C-alpha cells in the first residue's frame, strides 16, 4: 500500500491533542452540563455502620421549601438492586449467596454511608435541609469492621441469615502435591501482612444527570463512567427490567476512573426514577466525603503466605491463605477481584505447586471492588515480598534467588498453576538492565554516604507480571466525513489516558491526514451499539488493533474512490496530506471531494472488530531506593528505575504518563494511603485531612525505559500498560523500606501504609 510516512503515526511521541481544551477550562464534565428545569438530588446516608431504623415522619421534609420528591425503599420496591455480577465457584461446586446493594435500605443499614432516602429539590441546599427534617428512629447494633477477626466465633454478623461473615470460599491449586513439597522442603519462609484498603480519589467525583422523555418513554443518563454500554446494560436488565433501547447513556469528559467508575451505583437509578416520576431532569453530584463513604474501595486483604525451598534456593511450593474484605454487600465485580489475583499468584517464577485459599468476608464497611490493577497488585506484592523475605532468611542475594527461579524464555508458552497461559517473557533481561540502570552495585557507597548525614538507605526490587487486555474485542468504526476529516467511533472510554491522541496515531499510520482532522467519538450509546469500555488496560491492545484494521479497510475504500474519480488504478493511489494522488503525478483529489463522490455511506466507512483469544502479559522490573530520617521516620524516595516489557510502544509520551501515575499510586499505598475505621464502623479517614494522597514533592524523577518482547496473543504485539506502574511500585517501595529497616535495626516487616509514625516506631522498638 502506498501511504506517506505519517508525522504522528504509531511509535511517535505525539503530544496529547485533547489537553488544550482541558487546560483552557473548556472541558465538558458531567456537572458542567445544564438541563432546562433540572432539579438536584441528595442522598440521606446512614451515620451508623449497623442499625435498624424506621421513619417516624417524612411530612415535614416533604413540605420543606423547594422539595419535589422524597424516595424511600418502599417507593423503589418495583426496581431491582445494584446487582453483583460476579459469582465465585466454590470448591464444592455450590454458588455462594448473593447480597446485592439495595437502591435504598429497607429498615437496616450495613455500613456508614449506606443510602436511606433520596431527596429531590430545586437546589442542593434545599435537599440537604430537608434531609435534616426526616425523623428516623434508629436502633444501633454492634458492628464489626476488623477483617482479621470477622470470622471469629461471636463476631457481629453483617448478614445474620448466613450465620457467618464468610461470603464465599475459593481454592485453586493442588493441595496434596503442595503439602508434599512443604514436607520435603529444606527451608520454609512465611510472612503475614495486611494489604491495606484504599480509596480511588479521582479528581472528578461521581455525578449524573437523569432525563426522562415521557412521550418516547425513554431515559437519558449522562455521567462520568468508564464505559456507557455496561452501565446501560445493568440499568436496563437488572434494575428497571426494560429494553436496552429505552436507555441512552452518555459520558463526556471524565476526571479519572481507576476502575471505580466502571460500576453501576445506586444514585444513577435513583436519579432516573426521580426524573421519571417528576417529568424533570434530576442531577446528582457527590461531594468528596460521599466519595470516601459510598464509592467502592480497593484492596483490603489479610494474608499469610509461605514458600517451600530446597537448599540451593529452588522454590518447590507456594501456600497462600487470604481473607478478602467484601464490605457490607457484594459490589458489582467485587468477589472476582481477589480470585483473579490468585491466578497470578506465582508471578514470574517457575513454581509448580500452589495451594491458594481465599475467603471473601463481610464486614460493616463500604463495599470493595476493582481499583487500579484489580487483584494483580495484590498478587505481585505478595510474591515479591515473599521472595525478598526468603532471600534474607537463606542469606542469598535476592537477584540470585530470582534468577534461579525465573521462568526461562525457552519455557514459553507457560501454563501457571493458577491457570494463566503466559506467551513470552525475558524476566532476567529486564531485571538485569534495571539493576544496571539503578547502579545497584554502587548502592553500598551511597548507603555509607547517607550514614554520614544520619540517614538510612534501602534498596528494593520487584519483578512483576500481570494479565490484562483479556480475550475479546473492541469494534471500531471509521468514517470519511464530508469536510474531508475522519471520525472514529469506538466503545472504550477515556478517563484521562489520551485515547484521542493514541487512536489518531493508528489512523494516521494508514491514512495521510492532518492529526487534528481526526475526531474520536466515545461515550454515547446512541452512536455506537456495542462497546467494552475501559478497564483492565484493554483500550489500546484491543481498541487500537481494531482501529488500525478499520483504518486499513477505509484506506482501501478511499483509494478506490480516488481511482474511480481520477480514472486510475487503485494500486497507483497514495493517501497523503488530506488528498489522494496518482503516484509520481500532480493529479490529486481532496478527501472532501472523495467523500462527496461516495455513492453510499458504506463506501466511506471502515469497520473492524479484531478478536483476541488470550490476555496479554506485560511485565517488568522496578528498582526503588529510599532514604529514612530516623529522627522523624520520614521516608524519601531517592531514586526510582523502571524497565518494562509492553510488547510495543504506541506513544512513548503517553506511556510514560501512564507509568508515572501508576508508580505514584503504588508508592502511595506503601507509604501514605490507608482507610481507617473505628471499632463502631465510623470512617476516620473520610477527607483529605486524614487520608494522605501523595503530592508531587513526595516523588522523584523516574528513570524509565522499555525492553519490549512483542506479545504473540495480540495482533500488533501490544501488551497493556495502564495498570503496570501500580503493580510493580508497591512491592518495590516496601522491599526498599524493609531493606533499610533491616540493615539498621533488624526489622523484617512493617505494615502499610508505612507512615513516618510507623517507621519511627519500628526503628525505636
């Protein structure tokens, strides 16, 4: 195919084309949208973690100025709940009980922030004032928020009808062979730790604008999401029991998602039902405290893990026992998240025997679901901490222990005990390069220099692998527009990743056109019937491949259009700078003229839906070097090095941004972020006064490069990259911190977040 080399094709460091409107304040987020006659919704939430209640009086609130509607559980009894879509297969083959999230609680609440009533008024202030007039008789009950003891006899039950706080049991591996490996082992290393609970804290809190067309009997919902089609599906099928065609779901600009905006939440159907009852648009916008209270949390595991080893350091078995917090209800995909981590339990190592036991547990806390990485960060943290601890115990350099146990390149494709089928990998290659770039050999000298300043230095490494861009596809549709531009319609959803830029690069690779004349359309079920949304690092590996294929289809059609108009052979046409021309001549036709010459829409449309049959497996090495001030316990990241394998790089600048953001979130889990509940279920970290998100000054400059081995499961060799930084960072930072603590005081473990207070206490006994 004759196509001029694009200035901004795949592989180029094109700057983000979508940023100008955002930095100029011209973005269109949900709360920026105004509908004529819109009302404001407000959720009255429980102040108690466990309680029964009855409404004594609603009349005063309903009669308050500006109030149009107050919904309680009885008013939405005809609607379905916010449904859990993840049923875990238990060892005995039985399904576990489903405890869905009710739209509004019917006489009983199960965590602070649980929804009790929905008030709609002319203004938010009026709705809030009315909520204070609602007279409720509360009967407070004992709550249980401590995961480690939630299964103990006598612990208060979140769901008494279950007679236990265990939500489900999941177990994979070969118990007998693993037991034998441990019985025959020369050394066993065991660690216990808590993988701390986190809150996403995206910049833009959740919001929605609900509208009802009474004549057409159809809804329109505008909201910040990670994919409109899945939201529409759950609303239609699970809540309203209506046809998909009765819902139009729209997402415009989104200020961050991190997995937490994938889900359907109760405020969306409540706003829709209120709009239907009132015949007026209803807007609901969360404040920051509501985000802490009501949006799905992430992580929160209690872990015991053991490695069985031979004298030479060869690992022969891995045992894992996890309690995973589900919160008060089962969130949309919540039960799947820790089970998914189980499939990645052995990481980059050739460990043949695995016994993975997981119990999902109810507590009187906010439900837990996917947060950036969704099970893979938990798995990587576990195995990389365990490897680090084992190396220390057997007095073997940790890099040597890793090398001795890495899956070797010649072993691929490699089926793990967890059922994952790795296609390719050169783990020793990127670890060696990362240690070289980090000047690991020069660390002892830097540690000595730090001592002269009264500081403690530590060096930590983590080698990770993850599964992402799972089997499936993402359809792409391209049109040649009347003005000569190109429009892409695709069902992924940008949350700040730079989709408009990256997808335009795939188009520019095949069709010579000004980068700015490519328009990317996402987030409207009226424009695209199908879409998988954004999550699991799928947008570029799946969506980009389909965009590339659709671009090739459209390019061929454009060449045929041009050939017909120029009376030439399509093989002699090249596409360059917005025009088609006969190679070696000055005979040209503009894209706009070609669009007008098309006899049908099909002649100027390119469609593709490239199916991928297996996940991709990005992997890499993070090397973190930290410095501790022993007088205060403050930890500083001194150096940070990353060498990653993403198969191929679409845009180095966008990739760097994804890695930076992911590393910051991973390091923050290690050092600063953590949810804290009181014994009676109050959320003590419900604002930025108490929940420490990282600041720019907390992070160093990152030294990042790729050492790519193309994926064999992806048509273009791409591996997903959106979550990788988070997965490698947390164990690397913790290994560095423990290295410093062990060198100074023999401390082998510290819980996350390793705040200055905890570090100081560890150093001072």
